[in-house]
C-alpha cells in the first residue's frame, strides 16, 4: 500500500512538472464544523478540497479532512488530543475527446466516486447536490456515501453526448463497512434526462486475508447499488438510494449475505410555497453514519457484538431556503428523526421480539445564512428519548462554516 501511494504521488508530481508552462486554474472549498456534546466534549471537523486544471486535458483533485476530539483537554492533557488526518481523495485525471464522446482516465487514492454518492453525476453532468439534507456531511465535497470504501487504483469514464456516462474502476480496496481487503472492480452507468437522474453501479470484490499476497483469494463478493432522483424538483420528486455491499461466494461457507451492508434511503420531496417537505425511511451502515452531522449512534451499541452495525429509521425534514431579512438570505429548517441503532432490515424483527432495541427520537433545528463570502450554519440536536441518562450525543450543539476558495 505504501509503495503504491508513493508511486501515485510521484506520478502527480511528474505530471505537474511537465505542465509547469501552463498556468493552472484553481478552484476549491473549505469547511469547518465545531460540535459540543454532553457529557462535555468539544470536537471539530475540517476539510480542504481543491482542483487544479492544466488546460483542457489534465486536472488534479485533492480533498483532505481532519477530525479532532476532546479539544477541551488541550491545556490540561495535551497528549490526550486525538486528531486524525485523512486523504479523502488524491487523483490525477487526463481527458480527451473523440466523435460523440469525452473520455477520462484517472489514477486515484482515497474515496473516488464511491457507490452511494452523487459525485459521479455531479462531475459528469454538472447536476446539483441531490443527496438528502439528513445525510449532510462536513468531511468534504464528496460528502458521506451510503457505502464507503477506500482504495488506490485506476478508473475510466466516458460521457456520451449530454445524457449518458459510463465508468469502470479497478482498485485495491479497504472496505470500511466489512473491514475486509480486496481487489475491487466497479462498472457504472449514469444518466441525466428531463426530470430523471440515475447512477447504477455493480462489481466484484476478490477478498484476501493478508497484505503479503492478494493472489490467494478467500472469497468473492458481489455488490450493487443505485441512486436516482425522479420528478420535477420544483414541485414533487422522489429520491431513492439502495444497494448491497457484500453478497459473498466462498468455498468454505458457500453463499452468505452481510446484512449490515444493505443500505436503503427513500425520500419523497414536496415543494410547497417555498417550503421543502421531505419524509423518508432509511437503513444505513455505521461506517456511513460516521461522516454525517445529523445521524449518530452510541458507541456502546457499536461495541456490542449482539447488535448490528447499522441504523434503521424514519425522518421528516422541513426547511425553507427562500427567507430574507435585511437583504440577507436565510435557510431555516429542522429534522425529526426516529432511529433504531443496532438494527438493520433483517435483524429488526428479531430485535423487536426480544426487546433488544435502543430507540432514538431526535429533533434537529438548524439555520444557515451567507457570511463573509461563505455560508455559516448553526444547529442543535436533541435526543428526546435519552436525555435522562445524558447518553453521549443526546444533546449536541453545532456551528459550521463553508466557503469557496
């Protein structure tokens, strides 16, 4: 893994040097989110994302995130600071055109256009962010994918006309949901039509157990997922995201399904007099929820082997982004979320029958507005069912700021 990382970095540097005569065009984003929870803990997340365009045929993307916890110990226990740095994406892309088609060849490290995100559609067609407001993330431009993975490898994508795009990926994968390592392949089809936008991905993982050799395959797993938005976004539309991340075929155990790798999000969206009304049902793995602002799970459940590493629930989001005060635009809204952390689509019935459930009822009002050329946001999240024992995360106060560079 280290050798491959060094090799990719060397390629990026060499490519940059070869294009030194071309003045690069830079664009980027930066974000910072501070969070206070009870019992008192001050945490922070920040990210920096940027893109360098060297003419029309070459670009470099980078996205980096830092997460710091227990900042209140900075003075009394400086060695207790737990900060993690993550390369969310480092990629080098070359592009060329043929009649009726534009081609992209990419070498990458990190989460590159992961299944369960809309980043592929945004890059290929320039569509706006279509992911649910409930799954908002401050870990970068890519946001939080429904099935996150992390790897190093290469990709090809091709855009046919203005409405269809294809993709193929091969990479050494660290699966963040199943904690397995594999050589992964992905094949992708994206479409952007009138009142319809979709991204379909499928592929195979060749799972191996050691870092010394990946020629000894322990298991072959299949995965499939899709993201779509259908309807008129200004009146009524439906967002659907669903997939299976780990359907295994093993010589020792036969066919098996990791139920925690099943993800689902269904959200009808109604626009009415400036108000957006969005009820939803969902089932998401903990690895995906980790990067979301308004969804969370207690660490005690994550460490309980009898519980699933997923959360099942329902939500109602209501917001208005057309409010003005003194010529300043405001967005005001709230999430009302019922969640069952530790349950997935297959274990929910059994957990209910045995009483092994830990329900949440979370209300999360928020407000955002333009500030110093960017967007400032404030939110409060309260778990009404768990305030009595002040479970970690039951009360959270969040302040954030994002801006373009």
